[in-house]
């Protein structure tokens, strides 16, 4: 997760980088009320598809659906059909065959070998996706119980470069990058995750520095959601994890509140006397 200026901008169109997020909602009005109250989103209609905007730049989609969410991440691909075929041959599952959709893109959904679901989209050259500003996309990470398997799967599928920033054991967190740009994180789920929780992608949205992240968490509760992880400080910013008024989880980060990381220490073996 990299520190970025507090103003909306467009994400570079690099293959494998995030290019869209969306939340299927059974009650569009309730979702609009919640996210407007939290982030101040404005909205546009694209052939019946609700697009959330920050300062005139699209940041998320709210398609109507029979069942709610979860938040879905889409990665850029130059060819959705080829990506789906390759994912299948690498041991993934294609949940939705590539198809043209209302916003003039072609997309597919796959399940990786650990069980987490992610989308891939081929988009036109003028595609816009805001990645900074209050309520815009900030980061995404894959939480999985089999880090080695998904690292190998996405390395072959997307040609990511991968850097371990933890110790690989007690804290196993790998940053995936494209052309030197960090684009995604992968975290091995440890004891802090409930035993029955399935592998999943966590979507992070930006909080403006002038809006305290603790106030954001409190606002979630006022709007009918709940806090699942109280605000905490990290080298990437102050973060909270919450659920919206339909129990869909996401995180919010104030990247200006980053703390200095402690020097990495050698990991002691508790059984080694």
C-alpha cells in the first residue's frame, strides 16, 4: 500500500492492477443512503448501472441484485477470455464466462485455488477509475490460508513480481507488483481470523486526512453498520474494518496517519533452548 496525494486520480492501466470495484445490492436506495452518508458519493446512471463518483470520477459500481455483495474486485486484463482459460488451466474455477456488460467492458469471475473470488475486466482506453480522494479505492488484499498456492497461481496468471514484507511465518504478507508498482497484497490468515472464515478479498477505501478515521468508524455505526476491527495504526496508515448496513465488509484507511515501521527482528523459535 503506497502513500498517495489526497486528490482523485486515475489508476494506471497496467495489466493485473485494480480497475474497478462493485457491490451487488438488493436495495439500491438503502446502499446509496449509507455510502452517501459515509463517503459523500455522488451517482450517475449508466444504462441502469449505478456508478458512484468522487469529484466527477467513477470509483465504484452498485449493481442491483437479488442477493447482497460482497464487495468484488476487478483486475485489468487485455483479454478476458484468455485470462479465464488460463485461470482454468492453472487450477482455478471460472464462475462467469467472459461477457460484454452494460458499462461497455468485458469481464469474467474466477475462484482461485484457495477459494477466493476475483474478477478480471478488459476495458476501453478511456476507462476511468478514481483511486484517491475521500471514499475512493485505496488498496485490496487477498486473505487466504494457503499463501504459497495463491502466490504461484497469480504469478503464473498475471506475471506479478512478489515481495515478502513480513517474516513469512508469524506474519506472512506478500506485496504483488507490476512494472515496479505495488498493486495488491496477499496475507496468510492467522489466529486473528475466525476459524470458519473463508478466503476473501478485502477492499480498502481512502479517508481524507481532515476526517478522523475514528469519526469514520463512528459514522458507520450511526448509519446502521458496525465496526468489526477498531481503528489501529500501521506503517501504511490508520485503518478500521467495518460492515455496511447490509453486513458487507470493507476497510477504510487514512494514509496520512502512517507510523514508522519498527526494524525487522529475527524470529525466535520458542522451542529452541
